[in-house]
C-alpha cells in the first residue's frame, strides 16, 4: 500500500511539473506526511499576485469601475482586492483575466458595464490593490444586498461591509 501511494504521489508530482512547464501554470501539488511517513496529496498551491503591469492595471481598473461605480474609494479597492484574492484561491482561476472573465462571476461583464469608460479612481484603486491593499480581510465574494437575491451569496459568512457591498469568505 505504501509503495502504491508513493508511486501515485510521484506520478502526480511529475505530472504537475510537466503541466507547469508546458502551460506555465503556477499551481503545484503539495503533500502532507502522516504519522507513518506516507506522503498524501493534500491541496493545490494557488496562483500568485499579478504584477502591476499596465495591462493588469487596465484590466483590473475596468472591472473595478464597472462593478464598484458609485462606491467610495475604499469600496473600489475592496472590489479589486476580492478579484485578486480569487486569483490566489484554489477555487478560482489562477490568472487575473481568468477570474474576471469566469462565466457568470460578474454581472458587469454580462450587462455591458464592463465596456463603459473607466473612472480615474478605478485606475488608482487597481494600483493600490496590486500593491497589496486589501480592506476586505481576505474576502473572495462580495454582493450588494439591495441588488441580489442569490441565496448562495446571502449564505456566505460576512467579513465586513464597505459602502453598499458585503464582503464574504
């Protein structure tokens, strides 16, 4: 049994390395050693914080402007922080564009607000997010309770409220 598990772990590590090399994916298999020294796969490492390139600032500012229009500056940074927290979370795509364009994730993509002009404050908020400011305490979801009746969103544990949005784990 130990040899079988060891072979599986070795195969998984080799496969993860190949995928990383071929596709440039930053997710890798991690292992946990139990009391009897068997290596057991436990989780995936997640994407890393995107760099503050002009294209990342532009893309993040575009979604911040669309999703947090009318919110305070801190509220705009908070929306951007959730997006970046998703990049780092194993339940979401591990790239900025992957998170933003994930099907059904953001209503602003579907209703066209994403294509509206970008506010200057959204550019500044995007820079602040990419430089590490997270006023949400690590939230991976947010919603405006006045605009959604989605039961899943309302069921999420609330970390904080900023402006009209509730930020959740």
